[in-house]
């Protein structure tokens, strides 16, 4: 099938984005979501050449967007020589197949795009296993798309099963066997990680976890306050696994700081980072909520993580009782001051600490603030 097997011989894929504004999600800013999707597509190596939006009451069962709109977008994509169409929402296998027929090119959803980025970024054994597992689980119900050229033959004597059906079932068994094998390997790796965490805990060092939206500057902050040197880059998902740094105080215990993978819609439930996040905040003494003031008006990462963990049935209300330090990062950017004012109006009773980690502005104050929280946890 052209959409999934053939790859055009060009350096950069030309990408068209599609978003749907549903009446049931009126509080969602679709334009911000499409801008985020555009950043993800660029991170994956594509060139975004346009986008389209449709307002609907409910998604179409066959093509997600309306049939007329699909034809309109398809004509635009043919004129713009588009290689890949990416939808901002998750598509069913049938919708993906129908849309590829309509667009005559590769069609992906947000989940597929994020999985592709994770596959590019994974470096550790656990990361590679986790991504492969997520990709196979996402692929399993979509295998029929790869075998459209081996269609089931018509019924009748000697014609009751076709080659495509046999090959499809064989592939499903192979994928299921591989999923079971990866799950066993992942369990071994996670036990090893648990042993390492228990070893660090025996040193009786307090743990602070930095949580926030992807590309908010968590790795930059960890670099500024400790000797840790995680990879820092201005694109999403630079950090796929927690990075550890240590802050040493002259007259105080050492503090272990953990940079938790960033939040983004559609990623954690598919790649398992929700469980990873929970494992690294269960034992922390302080939650550092890092806000990107250069982006929108400052997403509240703890609320986002809380919703995510609730969806995954992992949320523990006791986590709300952890001491928290709210930090507004990237205050060197022009729009940051106004965005900070908007954010403060939303959380009037919560103090916010401004800083610019990339320029080492406010790092000493940050270290002292964490120490104050540890010494006086009740004054959150």
C-alpha cells in the first residue's frame, strides 16, 4: 500500500496538519494544540506546509472529519505536494485506512507522531523496550492496513479463506509474542532500577522532583543547580527518562534532584510515562512545578499530571499534601512578564518564584527555596 510501504525519496517530508473543533471540547484552544503539533512534526523531521480546521458536533465514524472536508483538504494536499497528513486527535484503524484512500498519502494521528519521536530519542535499554512495546500495541489493531493487497477471496467451495487472512493472523501472533517477550524484559529492567533507587534511599538524601510540560526547561534547570549534564535542546522530549542531579549544601544534607519526563497530551498513556512519573514522585520530599512563561500563560503541570494519573487509575490524593515549589521559568523572554501576571491571577494564594535557568538567573535563590521547604514543610 502506497501510504505505508512506499517512502518518497526526499530529505524532508512535507506535512499538513488537521484539527477538529468539537462542541464537547469548547474549553480547548485548538490553535495552541495545532501549534504544539506543528512543533512535534518539526521535531520528527517534517516540514509543516499548512493546516486545516473543521468545526463539528461529533466526529464522523468513517473519516473523523466530514467527507466533503476530507476531499477539500485532499485537493489542497495534492497541490502542495504533501507527503504526510497528521491529525491532532487519535484515529481508529478504519478511519486511518479510509483517510489514506482519500488523501492518497500517509496519514498519522498525534499518538503515532509522538511514538515516532520517542523512537528517535530512546537511548537506554528500558527506553527502547518501552517504545517498541508501545509501537507494537498501537500497531496490532492496525495490521489490516498493511495487507490490503491480500484481500479475502469470495466464499464458495475451495474459496473459503484467502491468503491475506492467513498472513494477517500469522502476523498478529508474531506481534503478540513479541509484546509478551518485551513485557518480560521490561519487568527485569524495572526491578534493576528499583534496586538502584533503594540504594540511593539508603543514603538518606532528600529527593526533589522537577515536573512540568515538555520543553519547559527542566533539564536546563537541573544543569544550572547541579553537576548533572543531561542533554539540553530546544525541542520536545529531549528527556525520556528521569535524570538525577545532586545539590550539595555546606551545612546541610545533600539533596537529590530528579528531572521527570515532560508532560504532553497523548504521550503518557501510550508510552507508559505515567507510571514512570508516579514512581519518581512517590518518595520525593518536594515537588518543583516548573512553568514555561515564554509559551502560553503558564500551564499548571500538577493539575495536568493529576488528571493524567486519574485517567490511568494511578492517582493518590496523598500526593496533594507534598510540599510544592512553583517556579516560573524563561523570565528573560519578552512575553513572560505579562504571562506571569495572568498566571498569578489564577493562583492568587500560591507564591511563584521567577527565574531564567538558561542564564543562571535565580538559581541560588532556587536552591535556598528548596532548602527552606525541606526545613519547614508545612509552609507550602
